[in-house]
């Protein structure tokens, strides 16, 4: 679980909901072998939907985190801490945090023009990168030349 301060320090787009330009995506047409660039309006709509989903999840996460802290405080001052209630709230918070992280990774992948995602931790990585910056996993297949 990430602390609230870390979440609030995330960069926010200059204009809320205004997507940053993403690299052109290639889509197959009915005839194999002839790729067609995705329409820019479709990319903007998809990117805007992801940004809106991220914003909703971030707001939900922030509220749930404050709620969990408030619940613990109220229980503690009354000297009646119920771990089952706190554990349930923490598990739901962790689920929302994982969902938020997956949406952020997709957005980061689109913005960074990444080469792919780490098979170990799922972090995006760039072209010509041999090891994941997040977990250190080798990104070069075992049989590939050095």
C-alpha cells in the first residue's frame, strides 16, 4: 500500500482530462500484411477514458485510505479495536490500489512509447533495456546473443 503523500505527489496533466499525444498504434485490416494506423480520435478517446478511470480510482483510493485511518482512530480512542473490520477495509483498499496501479502502467506504457512490460513485475521498459529498473529481472531471453 502506498502512502497518501506519494499518491498526491504524482504529476497531474496541465489540463484535467487532456490526454498527452500517444504514439500511433498499428491495427490489422481485413487483408493481412497491410497495417493501418489507428485513427487519432480513437486514441484520444481511449486515452481520455483511461485518464478518467485513473482519476476516479485515485479519488476512491484517497477516500478509502482516509476512511480506514479514521475508523482505526475512532476504535483506538474508544479502546475497542476490531481487527476484522480493519482487515476487511484494508483488503478492499489494496484491491483498489492494485487496480489503480494497473491503469497507471497502461497510461505510462502509452506515454513512454515503451518496448513492453516486465514479465516479473509488469513495469514498462524502454527499447534496448536489458534489465527491469523496478525489479532487476533480465529482459533478454536466455538464448539471445549478448
